[in-house]
C-alpha cells in the first residue's frame, strides 16, 4: 500500500522527500564526526616545544620561506588535525599580595616575613657624641634594621634576660643586620662581659668627640632639664683654687676614653671596635658613614646624595628619612646652644684631657685632633 502511494506521488513531491531524508541523515552523522575528531585529537601525542619533531617542522617552514619570529605561533600537525603551539609562553605576573624583596634576586617574600634576632652590632657610646645622628643615618640603609629607643639592656635591664631583649628587636630578613644604640654601655663596667656572653662576634661602634666640648654639651642637656643646677665651672673642680678636676662628675668622667677602652679590650679585639669621629660626622657625614658601612660589611649605599647641611642647626640632615619621602633633621633637643664657659676653665680641662687623649690616639691608631 505504502509503495503504491509513493508510486502515485508526482515527481516534485518525491524530490522534496529526498531532500528531507538527506538533512536528517546529516544531522545524525554530524555528532559522530565531531566525536571522531575530538577522540583523534586527544589520542594524538602533544608535540613538546624543543622536541626533534617540533624543530623539524619549524625548520621545514623556514626552508619554505615562512619565517618564524621569536614569540610567534608555530603550526604543528598531529594526525588529521592542525593546531597552534606558542613558541614562547607569557610570564604570569606575581600575585598582588606578595612583595619582591630588592635584597634577594628572584626571591618573593610574603608580607611580614622575617624574625627577631639579637643584635649583631651595637653603638655603645658615647653620650653627646653624635650617636643619635649616626643611628638615624644608618637606618637609611636597606640592610640595617635598628631599634629606635635605647634599650639599656646591658646596663639597667640585664636581669630581664636575652629573650626579653630579643623581643625588643625589629624583624629582619636573612642578611640584614640588627642594631641598637645605648651610649651608656661604653662607661658601664659590666657591659663588655655581658655583651661578650651574648656573642663574642658582636661589632661595636663608638662615636667620640672632643671631650671638653662633649662635657659642655652634656651639661647643657642637664641644664635644660634642671635650670637650678650649679654652674659648669663649679661642677668641674673639686677645688678651683688648686685646679683639681672632679673626675667623679659623669660629664668629666665619660671623656676619659682611654680608661674605658681598656675595659673593653679585655673582652673584644680592637678590630671589632670602630671609632667614629663626632666632628667628622658633622663636616663629612658621607665619609664617616662609608667607614661604618665597610666595618659592617655592607655595600656603600649611603652617600653624599643623602645629606644636606642645615644652617640653623649647624649639622647635616637627611634629604629623605627611613620610610619617608620628606627631609628629616634631628629634634629640637639636638644642636642646643651652649652656655658661655670661662675660657680659663676650658683651658684647664684641655690640659687635663691631653694625656688621656694621647693614649687614646695611640690605642686606636687614629688622630682625632682635639688638642689645640
């Protein structure tokens, strides 16, 4: 019956039916063909950049006149399929929450990395010699991390223990130096033995200054806190008539550098102690900072370009302080105007210090030029 119906259809109707049959057949075959192509691609081994096969294909393209530029895409044939293989893969940028430390090439350091360590270097003196200026200048160096306040561990707080002391320190990365400064260490009898017990390799820095000028500066600081103290002249002498100097007064005692250095040399060799000139720290800060950086085994990063001279204060200031883009000078407590001291008293003090200065020059191998 069906065949009889088909035979009865006219020619145009049979043509329409044939086209519909072709469309249905194609729709059935298309998924099968796509599945075959995908299966063929997955089954084919991916050519590796740099493999003999890949290099041969690139060479063939070049021989055929198809230049392959560095970073260009190379067509690679595998089985019946062709796809693109990049010659160079783009580098992914580092995550935004990671910081690349400039100290270590190729090292990516998470924020907050580092650990607290006991100091490897100490500024141990002297009071009113320029220790605060030196510390602030050194903190510009990326390989130095320092405590801002004076810990006074080896003279006043030793009973708290080394762990307490370590906890005061800033975190440092490997290769960075931890430092602190407490000027009273130099004149504290127990300090050398205590520091040696912590580490015999500790590097020691002493900023020294003309002992007469230093004593007047010391007195000026005390006077600013206690305006009713006796005059400098009366404190200098046990008996002004005889000219006997009162060496029990701390302002005088601190300046007998040779005596204090004797105590330190019982525990540390001279090559572990660097003496910085307080005068040259003002007249040539970059030069003295160069010596300090060499002593600490650091690259000379702090140079003349970091300083400018402040005419009002009378000493150099930083063009950019640590962690800041603004100029920085020491506070108003630094660079105070000294009171006028009787010239005769000043000369008596110079005579008193002269033999101690000469011994100090001999011990350190450096002439500081304090004797006029």
